[in-house]
């Protein structure tokens, strides 16, 4: 897998997490543990994408 395609996969996962976070947050009684876990995973993906972007340049 090329670096660019790996970054694209991470972007798709990041967008999917954003949707899951939004869905959970809009529930009548959102689960704070689930939100925290999803947000942490989203942050890790973002950091990995940034690291890969910098190594690509």
C-alpha cells in the first residue's frame, strides 16, 4: 500500500468516527465512555495522518 493510499484509508476511518461520535452525541442519553473512546481513537488517527503527511514532504 502506498503512503498516499494509507493516508486516504485513515481519512475514511477518521470521517467514519466523526459520524459515530455525532450519532452517539445526538442520542437522548449519550454514553460518555463510548464518546471518550471514539474521540481518543479519532485523535490518534489525526496524529498518525499528520505524522505521515510530514514524513511524505
